[in-house]
C-alpha cells in the first residue's frame, strides 16, 4: 500500500538517526516500527507488574503522642533541642 504520512519533528529525527545508523530505508524502518507498535495498541495498555510493599513489624512507637512538636523533640533529643 502506498500512502503519504506527516511525521512529527521528533519522530522524523529518530527515524533519520536510525536510518543513518542502520543503513535501512525509511520504508523498512517505518514498517518495522509499525509491526512492533501496532499489536501493543490493540492489546491496550501494557501489562504492568504490580509492585507490592511488604509491611514490617517494628514494635510500638517509642515517643509519646506526637501532637506537640516541642514535647516530641524534647523526648527524642533531650531538652537541649532548642
């Protein structure tokens, strides 16, 4: 199939660099890119592996209620925190 397409500047620059490196024609590069990319578009979003954060029991909080910043600093660093 013959067609005319308009490429964005960034895409054209990437194709130009690939063409210089590989020595392949623009037609070959565009076809290869479409063969690789089109199936992904049909599949929708790529599958992402779920990242799981495991909890770790570290015991109870060693500080008193942390509502009062001055009291918390005094407990954590001693009365000389100022």
